[in-house]
C-alpha cells in the first residue's frame, strides 16, 4: 500500500487560496503536486472539512472532476499571484472561476433561513472552493492578498495582521529559511 502524501498546511486564510497552495517547492526539481490524483483531492477535501472521510467521487466522474479541480486551482493561483503583485488578474483565470462557480450554483439548492448554498456530489468540493474565490475577489480582504516571496514557495495568503506586515506564508518555514540565509550571508561576508 502506498504511503499517503503529506498534505500541505492550510495557512492561506481562504479555502480557494489553500487549494492554490497545494504545490510544494514550486518551480524546483523537488516540486510536489499534493493533488495529483483523485485520492489526493478526496483526502485534501476531507482534511478541509468539505466532505467526510471515506467520501469518494464516482469512478465515472473521476477524470472530469480532477480536471476541473486542476483548472480551478490554476485559475485561483494565476489570479491571486497577479493581484498580490498589484496587477490586473488575467481575464481567462477570472472566467474560469466564474464559470465553475456558476455551474456549481446551477446545481445547488438554497437551504435554511438565513439561506446557505447546499452542494451535492462533486460540487461538495468544487462549489465551496469556487465561491470562496468569488467572495475573495469581490470582498474587503483582496487588498491583503499576498504571495510568499520565497522562490521555491510562492504560496498565497491573506495578511490579517493589524498593520499588514506579514511577509511569509509561515514564519516557521519560509520565514526561518530566509533568516538563516541572511545570517549565513552576513557571516560569510564578515
């Protein structure tokens, strides 16, 4: 039996950004896609509280579902990186997010008072993520969207510090590595 992949920490402060952050060591020879397969997506979704442990995608839907998750992840990542860089997000990334959210909404029901969206099937995963992306894109925290500056990370996150000073995805990982590199460089010069 294969060892389960270690899931990345969900540090972004937004479900859609957490999806975008499911690559580790991005752009390096050590890059890991934590959602390469359907089992990975199901495990991540269970860890995120979107589905129960043991929930599974029907085999007939696996391929298209995985492709949709990957399209949504890329769209959120591309749009988020542009926004974090104070640039206009690409229209095709925004259209992908909109289209996936619209599709999940068309299949959802409104439940309760106050009403909330109830998703079924694979939309139990896709729907909340797409709507988290839309909520972020049209919400008040968009100006707090940042990207970790570490070249091998580049995870997206919402900086909720009072003074907007958060720089790293996590101080315990990228922040500490950057501090060690700075100390090493200072020591080698001195």
